[in-house]
């Protein structure tokens, strides 16, 4: 899944926004088991880092000596630079290959176990933020396999490496490094103690530091936010993010489209933000048509050697894509969520769990 976010870092994915993406998502196999590397010069000895330290001191009141000592303990991590590079032999994008990684038996079975274990919390988050439990569960499942794979890269070294030794997105990661240091200070936590993805994403939902500071919530009321070890905070924070990006309670996510012939090229503009109305879709031979005042995106999901799937992405589909700017990602979240909803509904018919039933039926998708 990191292949999607890595592409976005390189400016390949559609609609890269100024605000940093939330998370890293699952790490690729070649980056999942860090190995020893030859040490480089400590960052505390570099002039560009000295300028960054000065910025942090003047803007945020950090003690210069403290930051200098901190960066003296950090060296460039070659594993991070290797992991973020695009594949040397990229193949054609395949929706079905991508889908098989997440909408599959293990993710469904483990997701149902996760839902059962945290049903009261998921129900509470759904009631508070209007986001269905299956969508929250699906995102955590795709990001970190329900909290099991959160990344083992030292966050300070990862962000520093990308901020000062990865020119394509140095500005982005320098901002994230700034946010990370602020986060560590606010939490009164040693910056050297954090671990996460190779791009600095943290916790079960894989929030980057800027998103963690902006959208994370203390959902269990213990006066601290912990997205790594506290599943309640992770659940509430995912719901908070989606709600603050415009999630419509009870709204449609996506509907598979029927196409007469081939859709006009202008409708396939790669955008996931809803912007096409009834007239454009009708003229393009697309059905079913949205309501008069609704706007949708036309999403094409191609698989080499197979017929392309076309979907209408509604505002909630776009909200999921704000978590990771990829139509493949948003569709995988939606389809895994549907599998989880269906599975949990079957479980509920064999158990007397009224509030679980409400969590499923109160806020379910209308896309079918």
C-alpha cells in the first residue's frame, strides 16, 4: 500500500494537496525489516540542520542546545531513502491485483475479530462522528492490519533523512519534522523513542505528525492521545479525521456504473473530487444518474487483460480519498468495509447484541 503513497510523494498520484497526507499505509516488503547500515555524518554537524534549529528556536521557542544535541544522535538512514524510491521496473497499475491485497479472507476475518473486540468503542465513535464502524475498521485494517504492523523505523531519523536528503519532497518532510518535534514536546516524550513507517507515519491509523496534531482525539478520556497502543484513540481519531473532512452520515460512498460503449475522455479526468452532474453523465452514456443536486466523480479501475470497472464516487468516497489520495485506496477501503458490514451482520443474527446491531444498521452505506 505504500506504493500508492510513495507515488504521491513523487507527485505521480492525482490531486496532491498542500496539506500532507495522513499516513504511510503498509510498508513494502523490502522496507519492512530494517537492516544495519553504515553510519553517516551526524545531522547535528550540518549547516542546513543548524538553520532548521534556528528556525525552531525563533518560531517555537526550542532551546538551541537541546536540538543540537538531539540531532547529533541522528544519522542519515539509507534504508529510508531506498524504501521511498519508486520501483525500478514499475508495471501497469492493476486494480484487481491491488484489491487482492486487502479485500481478502485474512483482512475480513481479522477485521471481524477487531470489530467484536472493540464494538462499544466503534459504536460510540459512529454515534459521535457519524462514520460507520465498518469504515473505521476497514481503514485501520488496511493501514496496519488492525494495529499489528505499525512500522519499526525510528521516526526522528526517518523524517530528518527525508527532510534533508530527499530533495523531491524535502519541503513536505521538513514541515513534518517541525510538526513531529512539536508533537513530542506537547506529549513530553523523547523524540528518539518514536517508531513508525519509513516516512514518519505513526500509530494504528498511520497519521503523519501534522495530521496527528490536527485530527487525533483522546477518545477514552485518559488525558493523553496514544495512537499506537490505545485502540480507542485510534478508532476515534480515524472517525474524527473523516468527519472533519466532510463525511456525510448515511451518505452513499460509491455505486458501480454502467457505460454505453466507452465513456468520453473528458469524463475520465482522474479526479476523485465529485464534480460531474446528471447532464454530463447522461450525455456520456453513464448510468445510474445521481440526484439532481448531486455531484460525483467517474472512477475508472483498470486491470490489464480485463474489462475496466467504472464507479461513481460520491462525496464520502472523496472523503476516504482525503486519507490517501488514491482511487484504488478509497475503493479498497469501501469494499473491505462492505465485506465487514455483511460479515458482522451475519454474526449479529446469531448473538443477542442489540447495540452491535445498531452500530451496523444505523449508519450503513446506501451504495449497492
